[in-house]
């Protein structure tokens, strides 16, 4: 249930960002959720490989639920980085109103 709530908030923030800059709202909401799962997968894979190198048999004895909770911040971090990147890029490329530039 907590996971669904987290996915809702991720989708909501990306939806609002895309709406503000007149982009595809649902497309970017889904992109945010995919980036969350991609970040968890990528960092989980890296952590698993490092764990096996350091301690062989690591993946057989480690608790999967605990590993999921450990990877949660990495998924959120990857969403945050994408959000800030999109916000910065769209803000920079936003066309200015000609009315605002009159008199400058």
C-alpha cells in the first residue's frame, strides 16, 4: 500500500510539472514512475554485484524485503534528479512573451 501511495505522488508531481510547461501530462507521469523503478533496478543491480564481490553468497542470505527498503531512496533520488533536470531545461527553453519584453 505504501508503494502505491509513493507511485501516486511521483506521478502527481511529474504530471503537474508537465502541465505547467504544456507538455504531455500523462506521458511524463508514467516516465517518472518508470524512472523510479529503473533507479531501483539499476542501483539494486550495482549493490548486488558489489555485495557478491565483497562477500560471495551475499544474495542468497540477504533479506529481500530489507534490500527493497534500502533501494527505496535510490529510486526517489533518480526521480528527483530527473524532475530537476526537466524543470531546469524547460524553464530555460520557455518562450518569452513579447509583451513582457516591450520597453527593454
